[in-house]
C-alpha cells in the first residue's frame, strides 16, 4: 500500500480512538470533518498512483532508449541536460555498469567521457578491449546534482531500465564499477571490499565487482599503488573469464 494512503488511514483510526478514549459515544463534528477531508485525500491519491515504469516487457533497445530519454520517474529528470543510456556493442560479451552520469556525461549524453572515462578506456585497453566491443552504462541515467550518490528511490525508479538493457543485450559478463551498481544488481548492502574478488551469479550471468575509476582518481601515493594493484587483479580475473567465454562461443 502507498505509504501516504497508509498514513491517512492511521490518521482516521487515531481520530476514532481519540474520541473513544475521551469517553465520547459519538465522533465529534470536528473529527468528522477531518475524516471527510482525509477520505478525499485518499481518493485523490488513489487516482494519481505513484509513478512507476510502464511495462517494459515487449520493448526493444531503441524504444527503451526513447523511454529513458522521456523518463520523468524521479526528480533527477528535472535537472538533466541529457539522459545517458549507454553505448557500445549491441551484442557484447561484457557490460560495464557505473553509478551515474557526471557533468561531462550529462552535457554529451554519453557514458564515461569525463576523467573517469579516460581511465576506464585505459583499464579496458590494458586487457585488450576497446570501448566499442563492450557496452558501457550506469545504474542511473540522469546526473544527480553535484554528482552526489544516487538516492534509494532514484535507483529503484531507474533499475528496471538497466535490467531490461541486460536482458536485451544479453552480456555473459557484467563488471560493476563501484558499490552502487553492485549493490543495486546483487540486492545487497555489503561493502565493496567484500563483494570484490569472486564472481557472483546473476541469472546465469557472471558479475565481477571492482573499484569505480572515479574512486581510483581520488588517491595518490602508496594508497593509489595499492588500489591499482587490486584493480589490476580484478581486471585480470575479468580478462581470463572473458577469453574463456569468447572461446566457448567461437567453438
Ligand atoms: N561515472 C559513472 O558511474 N557513469 C558515467 O557515465 C560517468 C561517470
């Protein structure tokens, strides 16, 4: 039940209870007027249910992109210049999922084109992959103000688009860049460090979790050397699995 409707019902009950506790045999007129007002509110809420994504069942990739472009399911739609649907191969073995578009992505309508994008391109090249061979997207398709972490309700509103992208593009491997995408897909609150290091099953696909490039860019010195080592370990794991899947598909 919608939480606003629930609250309205609780308000009505507490008016009845209040009257009973006061020893009244009848609900006072002022209470009745309040109850009628609440009833009208409930009726209004029922007529304008909370917005959710319309059925994505028989939608193809182009239609999905159009739906994302027109999406107004959450507040982020009000501040965006462009939606960032994602780009790359339409038959990728590997899909990369980041958190949300940043300033540059919002301007260009393309994923990972800012500083973290440059690093991501280098990370891919280090394991012999070009951007056009994979599909790159994020959980959230609109930029949050000042690049803040997306809120729970924003993730909930946008996640069906990502799930449909996964279904349509059918990647065998998914690399989650950072904790936000990993937690959204794996339905967990676990820390990034506990999610790294092994593959997670996702409806028969494999998910690997690594650091978001923007996180790597925050550090210097020995912390950066340590993080780079860990990220390189993740990338090598990914590369081995990618090549294994590619060989199986070719034979
Ligand atoms: N960070 C993300 O998570 N996604 C982008 O598209 C860009 C930066």
